[in-house]
C-alpha cells in the first residue's frame, strides 16, 4: 500500500518560493501578475523591453533606466560570426527550436565566464540571451529559405526589429504593436514546465546556457509551447468555420485532445492571457486575413459545448502569428523569444536562493531480485 501521496504530474505542488509571477484564483477569476503588476495593465501600457526589465530587476524601470536597458539590448543583438556559421551549416530542414537550442549551447562555448554566477554576470548573460534570441531565429529562417541576412536595426524596438529581420521589411505600426503585445503576454508564467526545467538545472548550479537549453528543449513539446504550431495545423485542416464543430466532435469522440485547450492551473477559469490574445487576434483579423480568427472562434465554441474547456495561451497565438506572416514552425520560437526573459529571471532567483531540486519517486517495480548470470537466463 502506498501511504505517501503521489502528486501525479506534480499538480498543485508548491516547489519553491518565488517573487516573479503570481497566479491566483479569486472569486472564480484568474489573476496573473508579473512582479505584482496585473497582466491586463501590462498588456495595455507596457512593452516587452519594460517587462523584461521588470522580470529581471523586480521593479518597473524609470525612463532613463528603460532607455539604457533598451540600448544595451540593441548593442547585444548581433550574433558572433561563429554562430552565423553554425546556422549556415545546420540542415535547413531542422526544426527551428532544435536550431535555437543548438545555438544557445554554442554561445556557451564562447563565453569565457560561463561558470560565473554573480548577480552582475548572470544579468549580463541574461541580457545577451534576450537580445540574441530573435536574431538567431530570424537569421536561421532567412538562411534556410535562401535569403540574405537582414541585420538588426538600432532604430527599432525588440518586437519590431524581430519582424524586420525576419521579413526584410519594417513592420507596420499595428504589426509591431501586435508582436510586442504577444511578447509581453508570453514573458513569464510561474513554474510552467520549461521554467521548472530551467530551475532544476539551475539548482545543480549548472551554467545559465545549460539551464536555458533545458528550458528550450522542454518548451518544444506539444503539451507546452509546441501547442501553437499544432493549433495552426488544426486550423488549416478545418479550413472553413462551418467545419469546426464536426471536427471537434469527431476528435473528442475518438478521445483525442484539441490543441490549445485546457490548462494545468486554469481549471474551469479563463486564462487572462487568452482574453488579451483573443482581442489581439480579432483586431488583426479585421485588418488582415479574417479566416483564422473565424475558425478559431468556431473551434472555441465547439470545445466549450462538448468538453467545457477554455482556450489557453497557445490557441489565439496561432492566428495572431499567421496574420503576422510568421511560418508555422517558428511559432514555438516566438514563445521562446519572449519566455527567455522569464527563464533567466527564474534561473537568477534560483541561483540566489538555491537548494538542489531532487524529489523522490514511489517505486512500483519488482524488489530484491536475485542476479542471474547471463548463461542461465532463459
Ligand atoms: N482536449 C481534450 N480534452 C482535454 C484537453 C484537450 N486539450 N485538455 C484536457 N482535457 C481533458 C482531459 O481529457 C481530462 O478529461 P476527463 O476528466 O474527462 O478525463 C480533463 O480535461 C483534465 O485533463 P488533465 O489531463 O488532467 O489535464 P493536465 O493538467 O494533465 O494537462 C494540458 C494540461 C495543458 C497538458 C492539457 O490540457 C492538454 O493536453 N492540452 C492540449 C495541449 C496544449 O494546448 N498545451 C498548451 C498548454 S498551455 C501553455 C503552455 O504551457 O505552453
């Protein structure tokens, strides 16, 4: 008999103290805050640079602090030639998330201070990774599609510059704002699987690149950040809004999951990020291609009707990215471009208040078996 309670999937387990992200259910409504600031307020007023600063330093920056931080990020955007060489040598058919984690690992080999974990050094590495993620993703995409590299522009914000490097033309105001808002909304989410992976690695005092590689690998799975790419596959398969209900019903009858629905933490409540992303997807749909949003709405209604589930952060991200002209297989990378800010904030917090994360498993295999020499095994 198992007397100890097993927390399957570590559901509802409090694994550490953190002052970075707060998720709370109050009166049937979900509250999400970064460092105490409500996500809806940040979505309305903030920018990715400001949110990244907030996550890393714990406070909203003053005007001059924000300017200095944004300038620093700009100066760190360009990639060393060795990394560009690596991107050129990797198979153009590799998934861009595999490429991203390979490039992060390579960046680690070029950091002479890779093992230094002082607050200052860790912040420096965090800023460099935040600044370089968009460049890695955009450069690989241009290389694999046989296009010239578009180098970072000092004139553009983090979000606008990413779209510029990816597409080779400056985004419109609406596109830049949409990208920026998406990055704000994905920046942190407490102990989601990839952040937890990063913290586990950090708890062994592994270097920051190792922690970020662990997080990047974990984010890629379809039950986590990989869901947005799967959502897009689904929207393409459904193709027209009137087919959504039939599709959802059929999938659920077969016992299959609908990607972009359900959440470990928001059970029976709406993910606050979904509210913002739905509104953003609708706004873009009015100005660009309305089809993806219309199919998404029909899917949302059908999943609620047949399963009572709400969409999660990955669901409306898909139609937002499609309307920003982002290829489907870069969707997870966009998540990473934002979440690197949260990952690094958590890694630094873990380093500074560390205890090795090492849970136990409840053993259910055979016990006390006698070793049998190989020539006696039948
Ligand atoms: N489609 C159909 N049924 C679902 C889904 C779904 N997407 N998600 C949960 N359920 C059902 C599940 O079958 C179970 O039903 P029942 O009680 O009838 O057996 C019930 O909801 C509870 O599910 P669970 O397995 O306890 O949920 P979990 O907390 O273990 O898993 C999840 C959470 C996100 C992995 C899951 O909801 C899922 O697989 N969703 C689809 C993938 C996805 O969208 N992932 C993105 C997650 S959010 C952002 C991020 O982390 O990147």
